[in-house]
């Protein structure tokens, strides 16, 4: 496929087990905790970090930048990779314009470099050195320097379809040090770039909301390993395993047991580990991937849960939906959103966490101590088999 393809394996100095791709014109976000290896993956693509024992390949539009089987390893200078470092890495003795011009491709003129700086809100700052710029301004200079590595000259662009460019844009937390208005400006610049140039864009971010807002797909990374790839909404709602659920910030993670149903629906028995005789049945889709009686962990996507008033909430529900009576234990207001902790009546040892709008709570006249009804759609439930660790060697 056109674009970027990465498959890398290494055991030292840090573990690396990465496999993902990024199509031309696509923005893919690498998401994971600090120290998970996201930045190392960017540096490996740019050719700035290559472990001695690395195995695998990095390809851009069919050209091998690294192929250990074929003995190919291009230098960083030979790779058309625009990299925005987390700490900017600007040359301190050079002006903003000189930093950008140094990375510009053939044919870029000083006025064209100045035009790019102006578009990024750096008008009047072109002759300042990094020490004379704020952190946000330095980050914009770093983004401009990365852009000129992969985009054609401004006068070379033609209206219509994006121009195919054989390179990649690598963004390491590029928006972390800028204020909200500047962040929106940079978002816009990325959107404009995507219309002009069909180049793979790889974004490292800790901000799940940012990844969801900007990325076409996300790659969940942990301890140097890529755990799951997919569209943000799908990955965040349907994590592959318990570790992915934890990394994407899913709060409602429980245990249970899955049972098949002859009518096509599955039955999820929500169990209480502290009380073996306690349990609650929830309707779920049966995708024929889990055997009858399998122990599972499961997550509840709060965005697909409706909250109704307790009084009179006895009307019939759609097939597969589950009605669950809960008491609001805690309501913590944060502007328009309230962080709510609820206790199911049928499982008093368990709690559910939901982010509810203050407007909804006012309409329901519900505060701490009140009872409400949750209407849970089957697609709000995602179940995962419990992985049994292999037996250890020896005895």
C-alpha cells in the first residue's frame, strides 16, 4: 500500500515490537503512557535511532528506508522525514527563518519560507533566535521546519487533488506547549497541509481527546509493543484486552461470565468477586467468537448509556437493552460536566462511573443519594476472554 509501513523487532536496549502502517494523506496517532516507546518509534523511522539487534523494515511508498533482511539502511539525511521533536531541537545560534530554511527542500526561496512562518503566526519573529521566542513560538518554528521537509514549494502546488509526496511527517507531542488559540491554528495548518499534500502523518500524543479529534486511526503502544490499531471510536469502545482498556482510560471494567443464547443474543453474567452468589444478567451481541461459559472481563462505554428518571421508568425497552436501577453515590461538578459514581441496586458492591451533563442532572432533579435508571444498549458492552498465563517452566 502507498504510504508508511513499519515492522520492527528488537530486544535491547529497550524492547521493541512494532507493526503498523500509515497511508498517504492519513493521520495516525501513537497513544500510550510515558516511556512506552512512542518517541523511539518516531526516531527509528527518521533514522535517528537504530538498535544493533533490530530486525524488520521501514518502507515509504515502496522504497526501503530500512530492511535488515536486504542490508538496507538509509541515513537520516536520505530519508524525507519531517520530525517535530518534543523539545524542539532548534539550533540556538540561528534565527527562526534560518532554522526553517536549513531543512527546506530544493528551490525554496526566502520569501516562501517567510510566508510559511507568517501562516503559522510567526510574522515579525523570523529574525529572532530560539532564546528570544516563547515555548509555543519555538514549537511553531519546529513545525514549520518539519513541514518544509515534506511539502512542495508554495508556488508549486496545484489546485485539486493533494500532491503525492514520498516522505513522512512525524509529530512528537507538537501541541503540548501552546495555548488553545495557537493549538487551533496548528490544527488548521495540518488540515490545510492534508488538502495540499498526500503525505503520511504520524502523531505522538498523550491526549486521548486530541487523538480522537485529529486521528484517522490510533495505535495503542505499551512497553515498546503495538497492542491495537483502528479507528479511535472503535478502539476506545472495543479494546482488545484489559491492558488496552486501561490505557485508553476506560473506567468501567468488570468481570463476568459469557453464556450463549439460542435466540442469537448472548448473556453476560456480571459477577461480584466478593460475593459468589451475587450476579446480574446483561444482554450482549453474540458474535460467535467466545464459547459458552467462558470467563470474561468486560467494559461499559458510558457514552452509550441513557440515564432516565427513576419514577415511572417502567416502559418497555428495545430488544437487547438492559434497564438497571442505580443510586447516585457521588456527584462532582466540573463546569458543564459532573463526575458521577453510581451503585447498582442488584450489585451493591459494584460501582459505575459516568460523566453526565449538569443540565441532565437538573432535568432529572437528581443529586447525591437519588435513584436513577440506566438504559444500557448492547453495543455499550464489550467483552474480552480472560487470558490464562502459560504455565511457568520448572517446578
